[in-house]
C-alpha cells in the first residue's frame, strides 16, 4: 500500500496533464490547490519554495507541502511533495512554516494541525530534516513546540506558522497565537538545536477592540531596522464585516535580551485584494526577497473548469527607507521578456494606442514633474487585456492624486489608491493571464488583483485630452523566444 506521500506524488504524475492554462510568469502548482508560501529559502545555489498544497482538488483541504525550485523565478522545477499529513500530530494538515539550513541539511519547521473527535483544534510545531533538500524525514521527537512550551494564557487552537532564523549562536522563531482574550499576538521562541525550544517573549500584541487574529509572521533585519510582517484576519466570524484579510508590517527594533519589539512605524504591504500570507528569504547577496499568495480567503477562486487554483506573486525585493517598507520587482527580464515598444508617445483626445500585444508582459511609465503638471486636469488610462469593449483599466488622475483599477469583465470590481505625485511618478504594470500587479513610485505602494475572467490579448493607453508622455516602455513575455522587433510608440 502506498504511503500518503507516495500517493500524492503518484496522483500528480497521473493527472498533471490536465492543467494546460497556467499563468506565464507567476508560479502555480502542477495540479490542485495552493495557498501560503512556506519554507522560502536560498539553498545550494537556488531558491526553494514550499507551499500549502492539496493536489487532489481545487479547494482547500488536506494540507500537504508542495515543493519547487528556481534560479530566476520564471522557470520552475517541480519537486516531489515534501510533507504529507501522515502522523498523529499532523493528521489533519501540515500547516505553514519555514526552512533553515543547519549542518548542511535543510530543516523544515511547520505546524501540525489536529482536529479531535470533539471538534477541538490543536496546533503544535513539528520538525522535518532532509539530507538532499528533496526528501524529508520527520523528527522522532515531534512535536517540538507544544503545550509544554506555550504559556497557559495562550490557546493551542490557533498557534501556528513558525518562521525560523539564526541570530549569533541561537535559533529563534516567531509564531502567531490566540491569547486568552481571543485576540492575536506574535510570540518568539528560542532554541540551541531546533529541537528543544523555550518560550522567549511576546513581541507584538493587538488591542482587544481591534478584533484581529494574526497569521504567518516573518521577522528579519534590514537596512539597520527589524521588520515584522504578518497577515490579519477576523478573530471570530462575527467580526468579518469590520476586519478584512490584509498584510501589515511594523518597523522597529528587537531587543533579544528583553524580548521587546519597539515599533517605530507601521503600514500595509499591499493595497489590493489578492495578496496574503507572504514570506521572505535572504538571497545570495543579502537581499531580502518576498513572495506572497496571490489570492485571499475572502476572494473567490478560479472557475470550476480549471484544474489548478492559486498562484504566487512575482518576487519583490524589500528595502527600508524613511520609515517605510518599499517593495521593488525582483523579476529578471533576461530571455523571458522582449522589449516590444519604447519611446515618447503623443496621445490624442480619447483615442487608444496599442502599448502591448500579448496577454502577458510588463509596462513601465515614468512621468517627470512637468509632465505631471501637464496631466493635471487630464486622465490617463491603460486598457489591459482588452477584448471588445471589455478590459481591466488602470486610470491615473494626477489632479486627484489617485489611481483607479477596474475590471470590466464578469468579476468586475473597482479600487482606488491615493498616490504621491509631487515630484515624479513611476508606474509599473505586470500583466499575466489572470493577474495584475501594480508598483507605484519604485515600490512605495503595491496593488495586486486577480481577474480570472480576463481574456484579451491587447493592451492600450489613452488620454481624455491630448498629451505627450516622455517615457513609456512595454515588454512582452516570450517564453525565452523573440517578442518581435522593437517599435516606437
């Protein structure tokens, strides 16, 4: 009889041919459902991405850990499923966690999810180790963090998502937990060997009136500051109307001696509806790279005809500047994107001009202060993936200092973002088959949205009144081939 891990891998081999419509440059599984990125790490010359995975369905259930590797975030090598929920301590799911290298071996620290016969949920932290970075053995002493290590004022029903790192000669991990008031906290544990852990401190608390539960914490040092990232959800169903799923960050200083995290500034990581549960990795040159689940629990999934459900965002390089966390695209154009159009462009009133031919690609617009002044009183609109009179539109109103994103397809939604347009405006659009990622002012703001109904293969730009734009470029995704000759706009 096949083990649960072997059965999952066999199912994938037998059914992955059913998926023929994956996104072009966003990661998706071979088949089935994915959500949170897990165990994101640079190891032995390549990035490893693990992820919450149900290979058998396009709906959330029966969480395994999927696994893939890459060197450029476009070409991915699918690996065998890393973890299956096949032990009493993880019987109802191998939930989210992280990875770290120790003694040349890859270690995974993850949450074992168990639902008792009485419906009571218990979550504990477990360890798995690999010699080759592909096949993992669960530690015989699992769980390694449970009720013995967790103070009584916290609840095991929501105690999950360990993110591990090493500082000097100790290992630390942050975890999300529900306290006795049923609100969310981020707590920290310490270990010398990844097996024996002790509670260190509570580093971040939410106020009772905020009615929030926290998930998927990540803590790292960057540009002289400590940065804490976490995802937010309602602490109980009755607060779903006032607490939306989103991702937040706090910048400050962590004192490892006292265990206190002094917050200096806070903000939102992504202003769109389709970004959740991100995780970071340290790249080979010390860069901090972030990738997130390009969806959320409050958002509907793909149509039933799809044999996969869920995608990851493009990688983003993080930086701390002026008490803000900036996110810049970390996707090498290389052989994957061909320059299709570049130059300055003159737009006549209301007339659309083609800027990108193809369903997926990249558009860059840079506006100087004088160009922004000229645009005030005007409206600039990108019509993405146009098909007939339907398109996803990104509209810039410089006078109102606002960008609007609308979907003219069946899943039509309308979003508005306030933007700073005092000196210059840099707008980057990453368009893929089912998604749009908008980067504003070199990562000051990011907006992510999925649109599974979009089907057009032409993107245009127009203005309400005549205007000339100094720098507008487009690159089409070309699978390593040629995108055609570069033409002036």
